[in-house]
């Protein structure tokens, strides 16, 4: 079982729940191994390497509140960063996102070891995921929603339509958060926008925003 685990989670209640799960697995932990920001998580990983006591497992969310400036914005960017300095670090994604296509894309593109959605009975799911990857196997939660059968069956949310429309009208992605804030549209963080666009592109099998915009225009979604 793992001896040194780092948890990157910006909601304290969730972090406490993860701590309880680790305790039940008899994994020793202390407060220094729980961080609320991606930059802090990355610094912890580098510190562990420098001191010759590297982390064995990173448990991270995908989306984080943008209440302070960060060089690493979001869980996907954090995973990419830690993979560069510690390629063999096990990574478990624990997030509100629950679509199978998103989990599969992260396994393929970033080489994560496990994906668990935050949902009912997620503590049992999380425990099983940790035990599975401790045995050098990958884990995809059985609670993930199946992918859509075809692109025409995808129902865009109002939030998705808004950000895609703004992109289609020429607004740079980095400026969209300011528009959302002015119009009291939430979530407004850049990481949330990137996460949503990437999730939709993964589901519809697009690689660029331009493809997504063309798809929406062709079907009069925007």
C-alpha cells in the first residue's frame, strides 16, 4: 500500500472525506500532504523529489476555484506538470465530472491510473480505486456515465452554448471569464471554461475549438 500520498482538493469537506478513506486503508497522513491549490501541489511534488522522499500517489480534482493567481490552472495541467518531473507518480482523479469519455481521454492522453467521480457511495469507490492502483492496475469507476452513441444526441447546456458563441464571435478564450463575470454567469473561471470545452470536444471527438464551432453552427446550436 502507498506510504506517501498527496491530495490536491480545494473543498475542505471533500479533503476530510479523502483523509478518512486513507486512514481506513492505514495510510499515514498529515496536514502537509493536503493542498488547496495546484501550484502548491506541484511544489510539494518537487520538494519530495529533492528530499529523496517522493510521493507515491497524487489524488487530484480537475477543477479548482480561481480565487488567487495560479501558474497551473486545473487538475489536467497539474498532472501534465508532475508527469514531467516524476513520470512514475501514480495519479488518481477524484472529481465531479462523471463522463466515461472524459475519463478515457485522461487515461489515454495523460496516463492517469484511476478515475473516480464524486457521487453517492464515492468513499467505497475511492477506496477500491486506491487498492487497485496499489496493485499496479488501472481503475475506471463503474459509476461513470457511458459515452454518447452519436454526436447528434449531445444536448448542449446554456453555459456551453454561451462560451462557444463567444468564441465563434471572435472573443479570445482568455477574455471570456471577464464577460461571464460581468453578466453574472457561473462558473466564470478560465479553468472551468477550458474543462467544459475539452470535455465536449472529447465526447464529440473534436481536437480543436474551430471544429466544435463549425459543428454548432452547422446544426444551428448557436
